[in-house]
C-alpha cells in the first residue's frame, strides 16, 4: 500500500518525501481538530454541571 502511494506521487524522491510528509501532517491535523473532538462528543459525552 505504501509503495503504491509512493509511486503515485509526482517528482523525484525529495519532492515525494515532502509531499508525503505534508499529507501525513494534513491527516494528523484533520484528526486532531475534527475527528477526535467528534468522537469524544458523540461517544463520551461529558455531564453538564448546570443540570442537577
């Protein structure tokens, strides 16, 4: 799978490495800012302290 992704990236290997690192960083940021908060809110709701 990684070899197929590597072969599909354009350019020489330094450019491929830069693109691959940018893709990994983009996926990580999307997970941190959108994926994980959605999972925490959906599956692990925090109790509201105002409701008693």
